[in-house]
């Protein structure tokens, strides 16, 4: 495994990795689903488009995301089609709080353009898309359908690069998507550097300005930088926290920024909401908030 | 529900409670299993006797307890007998960190005297039994078999009262078991008061001295009191911690005390190990340690 990155694995590898894993906890996850749960935890309104199977993990996923206050209306896959089961990710968290992910996609890859509810997207201020999905050709069609629905309705499009290796696999398509269709881009340092094939963060910064209207670049304990096409550069501090597990840090940062942006906060305030949300989720195992982010935000604004 | 207590529920009630629950995490548990995992986390040697079904939760339970370093050799129930499924507990944690438990026993109640490995018990310094099991007539036979095996081999017997209502249901049998067969008793304030039908902790203390060789009485943030038949009274401070979820506090306290006692520490040191272990487990959701207790103990001894 490459520490800190995400690998796609098959059933056989999943069994082998699990057999070697230390005691584990099971928590609902999924990058964009974590973000949706974060938006709802701030009191925002969010819906999730994704596919689970009619199995135990699928039931737990659906329970958790709905109980978090997120709309999730897509029927679980049943019968022979559902044999691959609900997606799962075996995550190894090292004592330095870094996470290394082994993802078995299962029926998540069975999402189809017909699952995209254009009216739902039209009702939203912003559509949020995760780069991970690009690894699956079928899911890529879903993204293109969703992005087209957003453009048509005037819904803004945000996109996260998700993983440096993922960027490496799809660089040209990502560059084109960002230039043509993305309004708000999320990336961490290694992802944005991978996108522009540089090792110098400031080079990547200079490239992203003008490439996209708003770019939110996260730098772990250094906080984040928000760049606008107008040339604004906003530095946001990381929240001070008890670091346990970095899984979901980027997902929850995006939740804070998007909630702030969609509710008319300044970009600086939106960034601060992102830092607070990320700070909560890295203070415990699992990538979903355990305390209401609305309360944390109220205490810190 | 009665806040802070444990209720046994059936499948129908389990579905109803789960439907109303907020987002949840899934963690292996079970009172005595948590204690065994705690002993192993201190570097001690522990084995667990209990029954799971051949289902997803059973596989997770078996993985987690073995990965924690605990011997667990009992085959999962399969086929028609296993229809009830592996036991589960729906735990509601309130903002004051108190936990309220709804337990569906499933196949845990299918444990039988034949599952008790007398040679395993004979090889141990101490057998640890949880009071919860007394609610099931079949499990009660298992306990009597295990206790008899321990007495025969000279293995000490420890017992935890588990829950005030549980004590209320079985007071006479518990009093008899403690007088006749228990060497080390674990109870919290409400349990020991329920046992002796008093509301005054000091009255309960005066009754337990002489009733059992060693009594370990926990009092939440007030720490614990260890009493011996010789009249020693040892006060142990609670560990300072970031209180999140009290689930497993008693289980891990017992793990610390038993590990200390079995490895020749003084009762005061053993109590301190109990406090450290309880302090770790209440600092996060879930009743299994997330950091090696051996390291925490090394840092604090």
C-alpha cells in the first residue's frame, strides 16, 4: 500500500487485508456522502446521489445518512445485480493519524445516469462531485449527466480532486472539466501539484488562478488557501484539535466551505467553517461528525 | 427507556429503536468481551467464551477480538439454529456521556455448558463472569459449569454485577453466588446498593466486607474503592480524561484490576490500571480501547 493514498481492491484482496487488520470500528463513509452529512450537521440542506445494495452495510449507510438529515432517495440494488454488495473501504490509521484506504467499490459502480434527478440538482445552489468516481466509466457518465443538469439549471458545480493518484490517472479529463464546468474546486497540496505536474505549491497556485472561479486548497496543519479568479488570496488557519484520524478531513472542509458559500458567508468565513468541520472529524476515528457542526460553529463565530 | 440502564429487547423493538436512532457507529462489544480485549491490550493473556452466529456481525466480532489478541475458539452457530443472529446492543449516548443500552441477545443465549473448556479455565489465574448472563436460564447453567471448573482447578472467580436492574432481578442468587464462589467482585455504586437494598454507599461497603475476599466498587468520577476481607480500604482516583461515552467504563476498569492482580501488582496499582483503562475507553465512542493500554500504563506508572 502507498501510505496516505486510496487503492481500489477486489473481494479477494479485501478478505486478505481484513484478516491482517487490527480491531476495527465500522462507520458510514464515502467521500461525498461525508460532505453531505457535514452540510446537514451545519444545518444546511443536502441530498446524496449514490448506490448501495440491499444488504446489511447498505441498510446502515441509508440509516446513517438519513438520520444525519440528508435526503437519500435512491433505491438499493436488489437481487442478482446486487451480488457485489455495498461498497466498503478498509482504512488503516497509523499512529501519526494518517489514513491509507483500500476501497472495494461493489455496487457503487452501478450508479447510472437515470439515477440523476435533474429537478433535485436544479433545486440546489451547488452540485458537489468527487473525483474518485472518475475511475469507473459508468460513474463518469453519471457525473457528466449531473454536471449538464447543473449547467442547464444555473446550479454551480464544485469538484474535488480526491486523491493524487486519481489525478494522475485522469489529468487531461480533469483539466478539461475544471476549465469548462467547475466553479469551485477543492484539492489538497499533493493533488493540486499532481494536476499541474509540479512539486512547487506556489507554481500550482499560479496555475489554478483563472483556471477556475474559486479554488480551495488545503494544506493539513497549515490550513488552507482560497483563491478567486479576481486574484483574491485568502489564508485560512487550521482549527486546533486533538489529531486522531485524518480520514474525512477534506470531505468535511468542503462541507464547511460549501455551507458557508451557499448561505452567503464571505469566503474567509466559509473557509473558517471548513477548518472547524475538518478539526472536528480528525479528532476521532471515522469520517462523519460526532458533534453537531452547527454548535461548534456557533461557539466559534 | 431508563437512562443509564440495560434493557433486553426483541427483533421488533430493535428495528423500531434503530429507525429512531441518530447516525451511529458499529463497534464490537459485549461486557466480558470488552474486559478480555482490555486485558490483552495491557499485554495480558485472555480467552473469551461466548457465542456468535455465522453472519456479518459474528465475523466482525470474531475478527476484532482475535485481532485484539484474545483467544476465541468457539465455532459460530450456523444453519437454522443461527437464525436469531449475533447479539447486538443499540446504545444511545447522551451529551452527558451517559449510555442507555438496548440489547438483543440473539444466539448469545445459545451458549451451552458443553462450550465451557474446563482445561482452558484451569490454565487461567482468574475466571471473569458477567451478571448480565443471569437473565438467560441456559447461560446461567454455563456460568455454574464454568465456576465449578474454576473451583476444581483452583482458578479464582471474579464476577461483575453488570446492572442495577439485573441485580434486582436476581438478588438472592447473586448473594449466594458471591458468598459461596466469588473471590473478586466488581460493582458500581448503584449495583452494590441494589444488592444490599440500601441507598447508602457506606452501608453497602460495610456489608460487602467479609462477604467476598476482594470487592472493587466504582463510583464514576469519584474513582473506586477496593475492599478486602482483611479490612483494607484502598481509594483509587479516576483518571483525568475527555469524557465522551461512558460505555465500557466498568468493563475496562475490571480489565485493569484483573491484569494487575494476575501479574502480582498491589491492589492500589491494580486499581490505578483500572482507572487508566476506564479513562481511555470513555474518551471516545465505543467500549474497546483504541490505544494500547500497555503504552498508557507505561507512561503513567
